[in-house]
C-alpha cells in the first residue's frame, strides 16, 4: 500500500513538472499571452476624493472580453475604492455576501451619495435590492445596492470567480460623470 501511494505521489509531481516545463521559457517566464490583451490584475483599486454629486443610474453591459458596470452621477465624481472581499451595508454594517450571487464578491465604495441635498434617494433601489438582470452574462452574477451613508454609496458586485478588473472615470455627457467597473471573462 505504501509503495502504491509513493508511486502515485511521484506520478503527480512528475506530471506537474512536465506541464510547468511546457509553459515556461529558459528565463522562467511564461509564454502564454494575456487574455484579450488584458493585464489589469485583481488587486484593490482606489482613486479620487469625496463628491456631493448624487448617483442617478446604474447599468451593465456585456463585451467580448469583459462585463461592465457603469455608475452614473449628476455632476463630477472621481472617487472610488474597489476590491475583492466582504461588502457591508452603509450605516448598518450588515454583510451582503449571503444575499449576493457569485463565486467572488467585489466591494464597490463610491465616494458620492445616492441622495440629493434634501436627503431624498436619487436611485430607485432599497438597501439589499438587486440592481440589474444579469442573465446570460459570462462574468457578472449580481449587483446589490448596499446603501448610501455620509456621502458614500456601496454596492456588492458578485462575479463568477476572482478575475482581473479595472476601474476608471469617464466625464460627460451633460455635466454627468461615470465610474466604470470592467471585469474580465478570464485570466
């Protein structure tokens, strides 16, 4: 029995070495190219400052190499923090992972409110509501509103797995701005 276990372990190790040898060069770097030229990575990304321009829309889109979530604001906004991990509701501290579909969870903190100067909501979602229909999306599984408190708005974005993503800001149209989150379909 011990001999069989030892032989099985050796076969697994040798198979791993053979597979690894086929995908590297003499210098030790991999020869595979990036999927669709994507080199984003999966580390946390953050930028910008707090703004008082309210969130007015959230929409999604499918592209050849990635899925997209767009957060639109009625004014200039450039502040966000996006990374993998647990997402909490703003003001309550309730974990959103039990309510968000997907194999991995992106926490999206937007440095802008989802309410106006009179503290009236500017989006039609209640805390915990699913924002988009993501049927037939390759990567996105869920977008859940986590609320808005003291000028910050939170979303949990459920994705198929921990995959590369990028976040950036677009200006316009009509004085609006958008924070865009793209999540690649694969590594």
